[in-house]
């Protein structure tokens, strides 16, 4: 029976269901029904639900890590690197909706019993980007919060869009809206990278980046 379906086919279906319904909303029976086999075959071919979920996240992480490593290695030092990272992150998630959806579920406590995911998948990427831009970040700005601001804005825009000036919403399927949002992100990052205007003491946020 195991030969009736390949591991890759199971992973593809699991990626779609986990991104659409979340980990908690996807049962092994649902995975089996979507692939046309029984649950025992799913386990034999690709593992149980937890193993499948971690495999899906591993692949999502690998694709994002590959993108970010290329950007970090190619970007010129300085503020231009921040813009390159912003553009690459936005473009990546525009092109990979399941990645964004997987984390959107996670941010509302999906798979809450799997507690190590942020340290395993998010922290290495943030550290990679933060190490690239740390010399450009003013002492009163936390580099992790700066990158977090980019992440929150990108996922907020991709998830809900922005209000149009007159009526309705502009969403990520509107090329002009994406261009306007990209410009906003560049301006926002430049503002966060501006030298501090106060005379108070520097902050040490202790991130070790």
C-alpha cells in the first residue's frame, strides 16, 4: 500500500493543509483523506502528524534561509543592505504564501505544544540579518525589534492589506499597492536607522548580535 503514494506527495498535501488549517486543525485522518490513502499508509510513508509538520517547517525554513543567506552575502555594507533585506523578505513571502500562512497560524497559538519552533527556525534568520546590519543600527534601537517591525509590517500587509485612500482595501494582489508598501517600508527603515536625537545614555539590549 505504501507504494501507492510517494513521500513528496504526502509532504505537498501536508504543506497545503497545514498552511490552510494550521497544525491543530489538521488531523491525520484529514491528511489521509486528502491523499486517498489510509492513516497507516501516511505514517509508513512520511511519519505521524508531528513529524510531517516539522518536515514542512524544515522545508519552509530551508527555502527562506537560502534566500536570506544569498541576500546577506551579496548586499553591500551599509543602509543599502537593510533595503535589500526588506525587499527580499517581502518578495519571498509574496512568492511563497504557504510560508506566511504557516507562521500566521503559529502566531495565534497553533501547535502550542511544540515550543521550540521559534528558536529553531526564527532565531537563526534574525541573527543572520542582524549581524549584517548591526553597524547601521543606532544605539537606542534594538536590531531585533527593527527586524521584527519589518516582519510584522510585511505579514500584516500580506494578510489584510491596507485601506484605500477613498474606499475599500488595497491588497497584495495589486502591484501598485505592493510598490507603495515597499516604499513605505524603505522610509520606515530609514527612520529607524536615523541617529538618535536625544542626549540620553546608550542602551545595550544584550542580544549578542
